[in-house]
C-alpha cells in the first residue's frame, strides 16, 4: 500500500508510519490519542482494499476467522456491506500460541452467567435479526465492513460511546435513503474470543457504557420513521384488533403535510429541504406517545396511527405537533429555516368509515380542507 494520507474521513493526521520489510503487508501507524473511532477513521483513510476489518486488541481469533467472514461476502449476489460472527467468552479457556486449545467454563458464577448470555444473544438474537436482514449491531471486537460504504455513511463517530452500534445505524440510514440493495451478514460460527468482566464493578461499568451507547444512538437517529408499507400493515392490524375487541372503541390517524415545502426546496435547495424534513420528523416523534406509530406517507407527508384515541385526544396531540413545528427552527449552514404543517384527522367509528382505507380517505380529505383554508391548522373529519 502507498503511504499517502487521504483524509476523506475527519481524523487526526498520523504522526509516523512504521514498515518492516520482512513483513511486507503490515504497516503500523502512530497517531495522537483521539479515541477508538478516530483511530478507526485513520485506518480507513489509509486502507486501500475494498473491505476493512475492525478488531479489539484483547481478542483471540480463530485461524480461519477472516475466511469465515469473507465467505458470505463472496457468495452473496447482493452487495454485502458488513460481515460479523459469534464472539465467545475466553474466561476459563486455555490459550496456546494465540489459539484456544481447550474450552472450559469459568469458575466464577458471574462469568458463567455471561457465557450463557453471550450464547443467547449471538445464537438466537443476532441470528434471528440476520434472517430478517435487520442487523442492528455488529460487535466491534471483530467484524468486516465495506470500506466505501463506511465512508459514505460518514465513518465512525465519537458522539456516542458505542461506535459499533452507531456505524451500523448510519449505514442502514444512508443506504435506505439512497434506496440501494444491500445485505449485512452474520456467521453462526465462533470466530473471536474475548475476556469478559470478572468482577461486579467491571461488569457494571461495561453495561452502563452499553446502555448509554444504545440510548445515544437511538436519540441520534430518532428522526428515522417507518415506511409506507409498515404503516399500511400496522393500520390494517390495528383496525382488525379494534373490530374484534369491542372494549377498544377508538382508532385515529393524523395526516401531516409540510406547508409550501416545494417553495422551500426551490428557494434554498434540496439539502436544506432535507434538513427541514429530518427536523420535523424529530419534532413529530417527540410530540406523540410511545404507543403511537409515526411513518412517512410520501414526499413531505407524515402519518400517525393513534390506537385507543378519540377525536378529542387526537386533536390535542395534533395541535401540540402543529405548535411545536411552528415554534421550531432548523439550521442549515448559515440559514435559520422555519416551517409550518397542516394536519387532517380522522377517527373510527364515524359516519361512512367501514375500513382502514376509508379512514385514510377521511384523514386525507380533512388534510385537503386544512390546506384550502389557509394552512398551518388542524381539521377534523366528520365523515365521508
């Protein structure tokens, strides 16, 4: 590889390169301490191969670990952007010449519980998510990424304490926004061994970090919404549940449209419009209950499913959303952008509404009325 520094990702420039002619493929980079995400970005900037591997210093790899992770990449007809495998606990095992030679359970109960936990998480949880192509985390202890995909997603970020969760979320977000076909692979073979905390203090510190990182990642990407198909499936499911259980008398939806969004795009550009769209998504999600379902309906339209909510409750939520959007400001470069929304509401039961399609039609009609009456208002449907 050449030693030319190409800073495509923001990272601390290297201080020195070390190269041993007797081990030609190996180059060691010296850099000021900036944390693991910064070190990974430095390595990505220097790498020239299409795939990169991240690994923790305290891990022990199986001899053919890289081959096992690369195999599904080579075999897949779809672009595979990530490949990971099972991480096992090294505590209690015997290691000889950097290889695990004897597998035993650790002596301490605290470590044994973690062995069971790792097996449950990797063999059942992550395997199941992989079958749905819904991988949310790849252990940073050892995994392979498609280099260009990581760069397009902005590289590893230091604004969360769990950069491995965050980069997977960034990749999902970026590729779905660009509507690209992709795959994340999970290999059900043990490819990596790592030491688990052996005291309650160390375990507590590790788990606090994991939970904090999860919260930070979810909050960072909380403007990501469900798509139109998920909305349709969810509304159909809620409508069937409502008609089956008479004890649940109400189901409401709100259709939201950003006022004059095309003019905003034409005046400030599509990137500014995208910034407003993301900002309003976050405002809407922060204005509803956890049980409500917020989804993109199309273009600059959003839709909310509010189970067990009548006209009065739906109107309160819609007015809160309208007010919060009106008061919000969205920053793009040196511009402060403002926006308003129009909202149409419909609830079941009401006159003329006999199916989920009728409910959508009623809400859409109310939204049209809100737009024709001057925008930045909430209109409630009284039937179709």
